[in-house]
């Protein structure tokens, strides 16, 4: 089995109003060092052993279902599941 960790973020060119709101709150709370903040998603999948190529499988899932490829970027890591 494989464990896949997927990190999804808004593309750099897309405004992140949620991130801006949280960053503004942190500054008001005394954390003026926080200059920028962007919010994203983290997904963790456990995939049973398959003859299919794991990279192809993950890319297909990300591009068809798990992300909005128009406004989001993603990266992933694959490791052996315990």
C-alpha cells in the first residue's frame, strides 16, 4: 500500500481573500512579522497495491476530481504505508 500526501494551493496569480483575512488578523494580534499568508488544502490518500502507475493514478485523480486546475496548483509525495 502507498500513502499519498497531496498539497493544493491557489495559483500565485489568484487572489486569496481568506489568506488575506487571516494574515490581517494575525497582524492585529501582534504578529506583524507575518507579511503574507495563503490558505490551501492537504489531502492524504491510502492507495492499495495496484499494477497501475501510481504517479499517473494520482495525477488523474488530482486533475479530474481533487483540484480545480484552472485556479489551483498541486504537488504530492508518495511513500510506503505502514
